[in-house]
C-alpha cells in the first residue's frame, strides 16, 4: 500500500473532503473543508476528482514524507512551503518522488492551508464521507488530528495530473483583506434584537477571538440589546434564549448579546440560543481564512443575492480549473 508518512502533524491537521451532507436529521454536522474553494482548486491541481479527500491544516502545516512519486499542491492560506528544504510555490502543481519531504513555514495571511495529493487520502468512508469530525472522533484518520508517526493510505491516481509548474492565476487565488466582509441573510430570531442592535451589528468591526476553530468563531467588539419579553415555556430566563431550533451551518448566535458566534462545519445542529442570521455559503470560505485577531464585518443580503454569489463562485472555480487544464495542453 502506498502511504504518506506524517513526520509532524503541525498545529492541527485533519483529513477533509466536501463534507458529510444529508445527516442533519441524526444530529451530524457536515464537517468537510472549511474553505471549499481552496480545497477544490488543490484537487484540480493534482488531477483528483472534486470530492477526493485532502488535508486541512491550521496556521502551521504538517511535515510529510512521500513513499512513491506523486503530484501534490498546496492552496489556501499564504505560507512558505518547501520540498526537501527548497522553496516551492503554492497554488501550483508540484511533483515529488519517494523520500521527498514537504514542509511548511508560518502562515503570513489567512489561517488554513490545504494539501492535495494525487490519488487522494484513502481513509475509510464514514456515513459517505472521509471528513474528520473531531468532537466525536469519527471519520478521517482515526477521528483525530494527525500526529508524527501516522501513515496515511493514498489512493491510486485516476486522472492525468497537470504538468509540474502549472499555476493558478493570481486573480483566482484566495484573498486575505484587512477586514473580512461576511454577507449574511437575516434569520428566524432577528426579531429578538432591538432595531438599534441590528443596526449596530452591521456597523461594528468585530474582532476574531482566540476561540475560533472548526466548531465556530467567537467575535468581540460590541454589545447587542434584546427586546425585553416574558420568556416562553422552554426558553429559559436569559433573553438570548429561545425555544430550541435548528442551527444551519453559518448561523450567527448572540449569547449574552456581547460575543456573537458564527457556527461552522463541526458545530452542533440545534439548541436554544437566538440565531439572528446565517453567513452565506460562499463567504464561509472567507471566514475559514480569518485568523485570531483579525477583523470581520457583516453585510445583510437577501436570498437571491446569496444564490447569485454561489453561482459566481462556481464560475470562478470553473475558470481556475480551465486555467489549470489550459496549461496542461
């Protein structure tokens, strides 16, 4: 069996694919790559099908040794990458041989690099996905982050990989603005905030706290007031509470009114906090690359705008894939 030897797991590196969709009814979040665009482009650069499993790192990437010749690509966060100690480009198709070692430096921009390997990471499927869900220890590689000494099984490449050196144009790579704009659609419980609080929510630049991971991002920077009411049965005494409801991925909670939480890929699927809106799916890619200490700002949009943004990302991804294919010819 061809394997990928993990010399170091980095800060937190997990196996992820497009996600474990369709399991909300049993309380299972989707997991999967948080930055789906960067993940998809990485797979395109090594000739993998779109859903092949890859590695998602956080801040500091892993050190990986190859046991056979492979194509490899690193996308996502802006970071230094080296093969056998020699600098290598990101957002580009790379070729490695048996014994070669891929390593990472610190991230300069963004938060999450993605590593795709030709053939994909061939861990077992769990409920139709190879994604890791850390909270319950399922999927991925034994349900956990990678550690030194792990040996990841690799699949057989199924398509022709782009030639080494093929790059994605700069305008089609991830961007890391000083303030990340997150478009959101007002949610079921937005009525629980006063008009002044709703206005303040979109005016404030929120700071990403250290509590920012695959479950969710806690933000700080303002205080939001609730409309006072007599709480209904089952909602508890806190004005931030409601009778339990479902949490879509991207839901924005406001427990206590002073530290909004954006729920992400590994979050629980329901609970009793008011959710005032949902970050649109496209902008969760941006959220994934926002880092502790960074700033985000919310921009309200309607459902039609959210759907149009999703179409635009699909077109952008098609352009990236076409650019890779064009260099291959």
